[in-house]
C-alpha cells in the first residue's frame, strides 16, 4: 500500500504516519526527518536545506525529488510505504507520478488531514521533538511521562526552531500557496481521502483505518 499524507504543518501527518507504518508494517518516510538528520550530521544537503527550513520556506524541488524517488525503490518499500511531507509542490507530485509510472506502480491513497489554521498555531507551540530519535510529543495532547524527556529513548526534547510562531505563520502561507493545490491534484486522480484532524489522535487514526482497511 502506497500512501501520501497531506495536510498543513502541524495537522498531525507525522503522528498518523507513524501509526500507519506500525500497523501496516511499511516504512514511514518523512522528508523533514531526512533533512533534520542531514543537518545534524553536517552534510552538504543538510547545509543547503537548513537555509530554507529556518525561514519557513520549502527546500527547492531539485534537492528533494531524487532523494525520495531513490528511497521508494529500496528493498524495504516493496510492500508499500507512507510518505510524510512529500510531495509538497505540484512539480514534486508530477515527478513522483512519472517515476512510479516507469516502475508500473502508483499511489493508492492520499490521506488529507484537515485542521484549520487557528488550531495549528496552538499545536506547534506545544510540539516537542526528541533530539535523539525524532519522536514527537505535545505538552498537552501527547505529553511524555517525565517532562522534557523522551519516553522512547530518554534523550531531551526541544521546541523546533521552525515551530516558533513567526515561522509557523510563514509555513502556513507557504502551505496554502504551494502545497494545498495538491488536494485537487489527487482528487482528480481519484485517490484523495479527507479525514477530520481536529479530533483526538486515536479517533483520527480510526478514521484512517476505515479508509485503508483493517
Ligand atoms: P511539518 O511536520 O511541520 O509539516 P516537516 O518536518 O515535514 O514539517 O518539514 C520541515 C521543513 O523541511 C519544511 O518547512 C521545509 O522547509 C522542509 N521540507 C520537508 N519536506 C519538504 C519537501 N517535500 N519539499 C520541500 N521542502 C521540504
Ligand atoms: P505534522 O507532521 O503534520 O507537522 P505532527 O504529527 O508533528 O504534525 O503534530 C503536530 C503537533 O500536534 C504534535 O505536537 C502532535 O503531538 C500534536 N497532535 C497531532 N495530532 C493531534 C491531535 N489529533 N490532537 C491534538 N494534538 C495533536
Ligand atoms: Zn527519543
């Protein structure tokens, strides 16, 4: 099963993608996580990506498309995958479709997690990310057992630089301009499925399982 997660920054794509990956035993591929790992390791790609990410802008298509197209052809992707944070522009979606077509494959579902902008600012301010394993929490909606410490690996939690309110506002504008058009794109190809992202995370997941099949 090949799945794309759509939705504004903070809609809960990562949260749901992790649950999907665990239940259906397919890899979770997050381009944001890939860039953050590259930044942490000081790679050339990381250095280039960081200048855009810090401003709340998208990394240019040419830095992300080949990376994802290569990733989805790896052995662990043969039974499918869940893409989180990619595609984010129409050209990215077209490049992915073209690459999949060459392989005789296609996307099965584009799950669109709907959350209004008003809720997003709140969510991002409370999001905490683990510096060790990348796990994501929320100070109110999904707290850790010990404040500031990752349940999964024991490392400390941080507020991502790009989750500060000024940058979140910019990322929302970028989302509406560049990423939201993908909703129509996938509606036209018949794979779009909308879910209400404002309800409790377990209820969002239940709605997704209804779509994907138990
Ligand atoms: P969020 O989880 O809030 O939606 P991500 O972790 O997916 O954010 O992405 C963080 C940043 O990484 C984005 O703001 C953007 O700068 C960059 N990025 C991630 N994926 C892409 C992509 N497919 N195209 C361009 N930039 C990307
Ligand atoms: P995205 O990957 O779309 O940027 P995340 O999955 O990282 O979004 O979620 C953003 C923040 O909101 C995180 O702190 C997460 O714990 C929290 N969150 C996710 N889903 C929900 C939900 N249904 N209700 C409340 N908070 C949520
Ligand atoms: Zn951790």
